[in-house]
C-alpha cells in the first residue's frame, strides 16, 4: 500500500506543470527519501506509516493542482507534520524531511 501511494505521488509530481524543474527535482528527491523512511517505519508501526503516506499523498495533490487552494494545502501540511512528530526522536531524518518539504513548498509560494 505504501509503495502504491508513493508511486502515485511520484507520478503526480513528475506530471505537475506548475512546478519549476528544479523544485520538481528537489521535491521528488525528498519524497523518495521519505518513502524509504516510511517503508522502514512500516515494519514496526504500520498504521502510522500509512497515515504519513496518506498525508504525503494529500499534500502532493494540493501542492500540484493547477489552481492552488492554500486553505486546503495548509491543513494537509499540518497533518503531515503532525503525523511524524511522534517519531521525531527515533526517526529524526523523517521529521527533517517533512520540514524540508514544507519549507520547499512554502518557498515556492504554495
């Protein structure tokens, strides 16, 4: 299920016309790393890893829409951030990745 979700996210990002190429590349790299972290987490916390993948999916959907709706993206990002807080001590890289994704989207004006 996690692989399917991240495959969908990767496809969505690669086809997003509104993203600058450098941002698209960076976002794809961050999400690929997040995918590895979430896959690892799924071995011990399957429900939490599904939640993180789900929020990543919703966030990518909102971030790649041709007509941005900040009122929908903001709660999606907040959900993604909240879903990794519990694992900040055990999986600091995952928390850093989510923060970098949020910052990247923010810097893009999304």
